C-alpha cells in the first residue's frame, strides 16, 4: 500500500529558509505550520521588520521542552503565550493569529489566547521571515495569511505559492511518513467525472467494528449510492427512482489489519470489492444512472439513528487516477476550507479599519474572468477562533426588495451583514456593530475550490476595551481621528483580474444598488 505522496523539507540544527516581506501592509497575521520534530528544542519561525534601525517589531515561535512558546513584541506591547498541550512524537499542527487586540495560539486543537495589554495605533505585520533556525525535523506545510509558502526554491510554484529567496542546508524530499485520517472525521470529495464511469479505492483499519453508513452520495433527494458496514459485512446499496438493489460481502476481521475496499461504476454496472472478494450489481438498461450530483461523503457521517460511531483510520484514498490526501477533504468548522487554491498574481489584499459604530463596509468580489464555469458557488468566509467559518446568511430578502433586477441570483441579509450575488459579482455589506474583533473576509468559489478575494477588516473599538480609563480612550480618539464621522467604505477586488480599488462615501444603510 502506497499512501499519498508527502513532500517535506528536512532541517538540521544548521538549516533555515528565509522569505522576504510581501510588500503588502497588514495588521492581521494568521499562520499555519505542520511539523515533525526530531528534537524538542529549536526555533520554528522568526519574523522581524526589514532594515530596522533601533526598535523592531518581532514575532518568534520556539519549541522548548515539548511545548511551543509564542513571543510577540509589536508596537511596544509584549505578549508570551505557551501551548497548553505538549508536542507529539510525530506530526503536529500549530496555528496562531496576531492582531492589534489579541494573540491566539493552538497546538493540535488545544487553544489558548490573551488580549494585548496596551493600545497599538499602527503596526505592519508584513515582515521578513526565517523558518527552521536551530530546528531539527520535517516541515511539510507553511501558510501565512492563507497564502501557501513554498519550502523550496522552484519558480514553477511561483503562481500558487510564495517562494523563498534563500535556503540553507535544507533537503526537499518525499517523506517516508504516512498521512492517515481518523474515521471519526467526515471526508467530503467532489463527485467523480464522468459521474457514470469511476473507481474509488481505499485502505482502512477499524479499531472497533460498527454499524452504519460509511460512503454515500445521498444529498437532498431520495436517490443514492451508499456503502454500509454491519459488523463484518459491507453492503453496497443503489436507490434510483423505483429501483433498489444491494450486494453484500462478508470479510474476515483481524485486529489492526488493513481492509482493501473498492467501488466501481461503469454505466449500469456496479462492483464492490473487499480484500479482493468481488460482487457485481447490474441495473436495468432503461434506468438512467447519475447518482452523484455534487459530493461524495466518506467516514463518520450518520444518516440514521441506528448508526454507531466509526473508529479507525483511512490510510489510502484514490479516486480514478488521483491519489488524494484524506486530510485535505475533512469537513468541520476549522478544516473544511483548508484545501483552497489561490493565484498569487491575481488575488490581491485590501484592509480597512472601522472607526465608528455607524460605519458600513462593502466588499465586492468580481469574477468576470471565471465565466467559463456555469456556477462558481460563491460563498463568503470569516476568520475567527483560528479557523475559517462560512458566514451565516440569515434569511432571504427577495420579497422585501422587489426593486432589484431579476438577474440577482442571491439576496440575503441578517443582522450582521448583507450579501448580494449574481453571475458576475458578490457583495457583502458589513455593519460595524457586528465587528467585535479584527477579521479576514474571504470570497471563495466552492465549485473550483479557489480563493477569489481576501480582505482585512479591523476596528479600533476593541483595542479600547483593554484600557481601564474611559477618558484616555476619548482623548486618544479625538487626538488621532478627530470627531467621529459615519462613513461607508466600498472595496472591489476581481478574482482572476489585477484590479482592486477603494471608494469612500457617506454612511449608507442596507445594500447599495
């Protein structure tokens, strides 16, 4: 069994990789690192101002005695966070975020955070970065502000990854370590193409035999293909209109042994294979076969109350000719959007700060250049709690706004925001009262798994919450910004086109037509 290939960079105590600043000013920082330490000490990353003379803003992530220590020194404020859990002997994932208001650190899903204890009026977290100093082990993933950073100098990656400008004594190679996915997770993969001629192959290992669905294409309709497990029996079930049929294979369960499972469809012919035992199912020729419309689900999703939780791992996943890493397709509030691609030359970044509780911000995502796709399935995400979360749409407003032209395909509004989407543009309107911290907002296409636009929305009011004297806040606001004025800000960014601009105007409630 050969699992999905994993390219890693190997560091010894004398290795490092250095990246230049991106030359895009930001007050928000979100970093994801996946690493495998050989030694429980070292510096995973260090960020600092370029050409600094005197005081320098700096950020450092250290590995000390089985724990991670995040040291932040920005704008005269100093914060040190220690991970609440210890490092694994194996792969670890650390995520941290830094804003003017708050620092968060998460190691392997164990999270801690703290607020800044002083006010920071201005800071630029776009910095030079060095990774791997005095670190020994593997690093396989490094993302900064949702931009993947390459771990080797390869110009072929320059459109999709940020390339380092120097590497020293590192080795970029295939790892011998396998990438496993826990069956406790739900894996969501796009339907195979063509949808009537495909093959799915898995290796899995159960800790405890269970009952329930293991693979399904079931969506909102009543038609489906599913593979169910009932202790030591796999069942392939096909339901289409009035047609229903199933086949079963009993397998010998040996503790900690791998099970090789294959499902194939060739038009009206289906085949289930378990450890090379095969059963076929032939549907009538007059039955039109297209059971997978959008996605296929694998793992611990349950569609009936008689199901029990699956326990075990998936060690290999292949769809047609593509070997997939199951961990890239896990769906939950923190990881569902991890596998998004991004064109660095096209996806620009803008940031805006709200200074008044009456401010309104409009973010526009233009995707004219992607019209070769019939439906891009555009959604908006917001970063908080160290993950990306789909924005709650609230309720439909179509009947409330009959003045809008019929080509608007989506018109949604809640108390937090308003969203309009048509075939060319998606606009989200954000109201200041709903912004309680500094966030990234991402416009993405679920159809092609691509980030179209990225924005940063910050606010001054939360930084004031850490100050005990209200008069200091009022005096600081008047000194820095003068009297409060209600404004709206309209930003536009084209997914696939280098064209971003910003417009300012008076306060505007609701959706701008």
